[in-house]
C-alpha cells in the first residue's frame, strides 16, 4: 500500500509533465537524437572516418541515405557520431556552469558582503558576447575536447548565477529562513535544507536553455576551427568542410545543419515547457 501511495504523486507529476505539448515534442525529438548517439556503433551503417574516394560527393541514395562528403565518408554515419560529441560537450558544459553558477549565485544572494564583487564579476563576463569569450578561453587554454567543455562551462556560468542570485535574494527574506538564522542554525544547514532545495526548479529550467546554447556554441567553435580535434566528427566541422561544395553538393551542409536545428529546437521546447510548469503565470500570459 505504501509503494502504491508513493507512486501516485510520481504518476500524476509525469502526466502533468507530458500533458504539455512543448515538453512532449521536445522530449520525443531529443530522445531520438540521444538513442541514435548512444547506439551509434549499431545504428550507423559505416565507420565515421571510413574513406572511399570512389564514392566521394555522392548524392543521397539507398546506399548512403545522406550522401557522402569529399572523401567518400558517409554523412549519415558521421552525423550520428557527431551527435555523441555535441551531447557530451553540452552535458559537460551544463554540469560545470551549474556548479559554478550555483556557488556564485548563492554566495552573492545570501551573503550581503559578497553580493557587490560577485555581481561586478558576472556583469563583466556577461558584457562579452558568449562566443567571443569562449574563443578567448579556448585560445588561452589550447583547443581540445576538455578545453571546449571548460571554456563554455565558464562562459555560461554567469547566466545560471544571475538566476540563482535573484531567487536566493527572495528566499533569504522569507520568514522561515529568517527564523532559521535567528535560531542559530549553521549556515550550511540553512543553505542545503532550505535554499538549494527551493532553487531546483529555476536551475533545471535554465540548465535546459544552457544545454541548447552550449550545443549551438560547440558547433560554432568547430565551424570556426577552434573547437574539438578535427579527427572527431562534429556537426560544426561537417558544416565547415561542406562550405566549399555548397553549390554542387548541398547535402554536405543541409543534414548537419538540420541536426543542429532539430536538437536545439527540442531543448528550447523542453525549456519553455518546464518554465511554464514552474511559473504558470507565464503560460497564461502566452
């Protein structure tokens, strides 16, 4: 009976979650991308770097669904493997930016003396365009997969920090937080039990948008030649290599571009849907 009673709120929450069309559509698209990326060795018909000069620049066909590139490599296979890199980078960026953003945001919102210096730091970082700041960090640290994740994680941390700071400022003024402080509870206990738990929803929503932005930024860095190693297929490098053949072989850019568009669209739909659930007023206004 206890198991059944505990499962009811979960089932109700899931129904409410997937009743939102934006979340449902976004989740389906993202699930397809995720499954294809995870099962790439079984889904992809060819190795991503298998060369075949005889088959170079072949148009889409039954043998090569998305066609081939200038080296005869199967674009469908490369697009699937590229999805693994994009998802890995985006997930790493979300983890780093969330940790940094929560630390800076809670520190600025809860400790009054730290608010001004941290806010100035965040303002300074956000004054630069995201892609420009990421390029500068990658140039300083050296191009690699780890560097790209770290650079983008630092770049998007201020976004989360500003959201967390604003929410923490509101929470700090609530009666039960003031009562906990007056009772002399340890600061770490107040933060973990009362503040961080109430920050979960806005953090989740913002992290979804950061995931989409990170995916787009990784593709941009790879397109500009300052992203991950060229040995790894990424949607950005596929777009970059296809520029020279856009007139004669447009499929070199069309399919990687569509992969980026649909992946980012799915994440944006998820973020919008989650935001509407967290703050129903936004749903009514829209």
